C-alpha cells in the first residue's frame, strides 16, 4: 500500500453547499476542529440554483404569517407524509436562521419600511420568501463563505494558523466512510477519498461525519442538476448501514428550459410565476385552471379575473393556480404536452412580459433575463419563455433523527439538506430548501458536537485494513479487463430512468426498470478505465456509477411498492391518493448487491399540530380510524 495523505479532525463535513457550510460553521463555533470536503470548487453548490428565496414566516409583508401557517403549508405540500417534527422545527426556526444571515453580512431586498422583503411562491399562503432579486442562493453561499473566512481570521489571531479549526478541501471526492464495528454496532471512524486533480488518496480520521452532498439528479437524462449530483451521500449512508426514506418521491421542477437542446433542463426560477408569470398552451389558454385538485380548491382561484386581482388584493381573492405546489404544475404541463397542446419544442409557454414593465422584470428577475437572452435568444421582457419539467430535487434521503439529524443505524453519522429525507414528505415547496439547509445544517453541527461530548475518551480509530479495502475498491476500474466505458453505462442508466421512472409511472414500466437496473450491476462492477489517476474524468465517473445505480434502484423499487399517487410520485395505474398509504413510509436498505424495501409506520402527528387544520381537510388525507380521536373541537 502506497503512502497516503492523512488528516485528523473532530468533524468531517462532506459537501459545501448551504447545509454543509452552516453545519461546519456551527461545529467550529462549538470548538470542534472541522474539515469541509467538497467534490467541486468551493462555492460551486446547487444552493446557488435556489434563486427565488428563503421561506421563513417573518410576517414582513403580511403580518398574518406565522410558524403555524408555514407548518400547515409544508404539510399540505408534502401531502401529510412529512416527518411532522422536522416540519415543525423548520417552520419555527427558519426566521431566526434568516435574521442570523444578516449578522453574517447578507444583503436582502427590502420593503419600503426597511424590513427584509418577502415574495409569493407556490404553495405558500402568504408572501414568505426572503430574497435577493432572483439570486438568493448565490447570496446565501457568498454569505456563508464569508462567515467561514471570518472564523478562519479569528483562528489566525488566536493560533497563528488560519486553518487550525476550519479547513476546506476543495476538488476532493469521498468514496467510502470508514467504520469501526469492533463493538458490534457500526460507528464512524473516518472517511476515504481522493484528490480529483492528481488522483492521490486521502484519509480523514474523525469520529463524526456530516453528509451534505445534495441529491441524485444525474440519474436522469433531463435534469437541472450539475455533474456533482450523483447520489454520493445517499449511497455512502446506505452502504454504511443507514437507511434511506421516501426515495420514490422525486420533484420534477415544472419550469426548466427546453430549447435549445444544449440548455435543456436548466432551471427557470419559480419566482417568475411568483411575480406574475402565467402558463399558457399552444392555444393561448391558461390551462392551470383545469388542473386544480379538489384538496386545493379552497385556496386557489377558478377564474382568470380573480387570479389577476390576487396580485394587488391577496386578502380578498384566491391565489392563481400557477402557484400550486410544484408536483401539480409539473403534471399539468406534462398532460398538456401529451395532449398535443405544447409549445414548438415540447414544453409550454411562461409569460411575465404582459404583466410587468421591462424595467421591473430586469430588476426583479435579472438572472432569468440574462439566462434567456444569452442562451436562447429570448427577451423575456417582450416574449414568452418555453419551459417544461426537469428532474430537480429528491425528497427522499437518509433517515435521520429530527432534532439532532443523526442518521439512523450508524453512530457518528449525520445528514442535512437534500441528502436527508423526511422533512418534505412527498413534495417540497419552493423556498423551503434554503431554510431547510439553514435550520438542519445548524442542527447537524450541534448534533455532532453533542455526540462527540458523549464519546469523549473513546474515539474509534482507522485501521490499515479499512484503508487498504477502500483503496482496492477505488483502483479496481484500472484492473478490469474487457469492461465497458463508464460514459456508455451512464447514458443508458439515465435513459432508463427518464423513460421508465419519470413523472408518470406504472407497474409494468417500473418492473422493467428494475430488471434493467439489475442488468447494470455486473456492467458497473466490470467497468474499465484507461490512463492514469491524474486528470481522469472517466475514472471519476466509474467511481460515481455504483452510487448512481444504488439510488436509482432504491427509487424504482420504492416507486413500484407504493401503489398510489402522491406528491412527486404519480402512478397512472393507481391514480388517486390512498389514505392507508399515507400512514406508511418506505425505507430502503442496502442488502447484498441490491436494495431491500420495507414499510415503516409514519410518526403520529400530535393533536395540537393537527388542530391547526380543519377537520374537513384532514378527512381528505386521514382514515376514519385515525380521525376517530379528533373531535370537531380538536381541529379548526
């Protein structure tokens, strides 16, 4: 075994998006020596794509807003499959996390009286998204990066070393979590990875690891996600003995670019619709009025006139159906295109030019204006955009304890952000992602600190055998003979997921997808790469493929088992929601070379939280047996 670079820390944070940086800041603030390991460049995170804003019930634009309303909207958006405790903590703590960003130096758009401005977004009853034009995610990352730098400056003043307590390892990939199983139950001992530039290996010894690796978008052909999103954290957790929850629920953002082909899938922020953009088909009709589900009819306008009045008088009118939760809008667009009423390039039209003056559009939506002008030759101040659904976000992820974010099944492992499951149920509301990152990134740092305090004096150690096994696995693609090119396998895997596990699913296609995914396993094991370890993107992809295959199988198997349609999971052979299925989470475990799926009862929502809903609404989601304990006075 060659000499390998080694480092020792208290906490390793894998991922440098909003969740990872907030977790690292909290861990360092608790006095822990913390390493941030990011697959790409520091600051290049998908947090930047969350352009519309941070959902937090601060009540700055409408004083009727509060955490109870935010909780209610989040549960409705997730079709009551959310982990209620995560949704509760999120709604209560989001305002504090946003105000905290201001102390770090964040610059938000302001109301006339100087408060943080908040805008409307799909599924949110009141204007709730704190924003910086349509570049909020960029401001969030910039602010958290600056906070990291300021902490490093404090450490330099105290120790003479900027990186004594907080160091960033950029362009470094983690391939294995190192586990101490001497006591029987697995616990984290460290992590193994490699420098992407040189291919040299690196070992981190640490008793706590926080996963903040984002999602699984590169399993699909059409996605808003960049190359980094290969399900690394999901797979690391599952292979270590933790569990994945809600993997069948994938959010296809309703509005991605569809033309030209080189930009297909790039995100078009929901704030275009929040600021007045309307969706029309090839006949020029606002079709969303045809797709308002019964469970939302009390909250959404049924005529264009009322929908238009809402923008200036929201207290006395219902909201436009363009602002329905994302799963509803994506399905509606998909249906219009299939019915032959799509735009010339296979999407629909999104138009904000008829509602807002050109200067207002440029001020409120500068990124979208430049994106369409530069990439598609479209002036959104004067003409409509063509948009269509794109794989954007996975609601499923590592099953965690809501309060500490500790991963179920592996001591010392934590997860926050998109890699963690439970918070969003079957569908995430726009804007809830950034506040999710902040709330649970903060809690992950706290959870890791508390865990380390509890194991003081009994830290696990990394053994030579752990490192040798991880090194052998990473080098295997160089030794395989006669295997395929990793790019061929990846392209076929993405096509399989796009064709058979997309927006609309059915049992026969899901079964076919699982059979195809099984056939990929031997091909992935035998994948062949050539050349050396330095600057070798083919090798990088070969190491990503097992992760992509694992999350794809978890998604497909869970989707086949859930025989209903709910949120980001639509079965055309089971088109309705089933109240019996609302009581069940599907949990995926790595077993042998595959995935086993089992049912798990969903935590019971306390009566004081159910009391925030009208009984008539709960009847649409809960069984009569569940509601038996609720009197009319128990819920509003």
